[in-house]
């Protein structure tokens, strides 16, 4: 079976994901610096809320959640693959990488968190155009990134949630600030034609 380079790249990146730092709990592998008690205590201490489609600037990072994309029911259980159309402005003189697992999560109304999923990323690599970016993705110095990232796996009918983003810049453990954007069913669109391969 022939596997495309983009699928291999995503799978290689996903092998690194277990070493990534959890959004809430601050766990780490032996190759990662563990959060100190002080760092763990400050995770998400500074909460900045913004509506969808409105830019907010936190930690020298401009962030806009442009829209949420639902690829529809993709599993036998009727789970949906959810993707984020984002804009990130890097106003610093350094390039840095962001990771869907380390920097983003969905907060559900019952306060449970949903992290990015492997299946939804593989689906996007195989079905979306080059506007989709696997994880990690690079934010160049003094530039603006715009693209589709994710995805997240949600049960049928889960169409109200909050997108949470840690603007960590080059320090993946700098999670004192979190940007939160509430999403309603009106903010979710089907996969646009220009995103399909």
C-alpha cells in the first residue's frame, strides 16, 4: 500500500504527542521539563474571552477563531470531526511552533475537556487541501498564520462548547494565559468547497 508523504509526516508527528504537555494537568515525560508547583498553579490563571471572528492580543500573540468546521459523522458511533479555522499573528522576532494537543482544547458545558484526536488529523490529511496544517505547525516571526487545524472528535449533538487556546509562543509551558471563545451551533459550518481535495 502506498502512503503519501503528508500521512507519514502526520503519523511521525503523532508519535511525539504522548510527550506533549497536557493542557490541564501539567504531566510530562522524562524528555520534557515537568511543570513546577508554581507553574501548575498558574495554568489558565489569566482568562481572556473573545467572541468568534474577533481578534484578541495576548502574550504578543494575536488570535482569531474565524469559524468552526464540522466534517460530519465519521465513525460508526456517529462521532463528528471538528476543525478550527484560525488566524495567529506573531508580533515577536522569533519563529515558534504551536501544537494542537499542547495549545488547544475544547471545554464542554459539563466542564470536561476534549483534546485533539489522531483519527481526525489523519482524516484531514487525506481529505483536505493544503489549507489544513498538521501538528505542530510553524508561526513565523513578525507574520500572520491562517489555516485549518485540528481536529477534535465530538459525539453527535455536541454543538455548544468553548475553544481554549494557550498563546505559549516559543515556551510550550507558558500557560498562564488562556484565550476562550464560546461556540454555538450558529458558528459551525460544514466543510467548505475550497477546503476539499
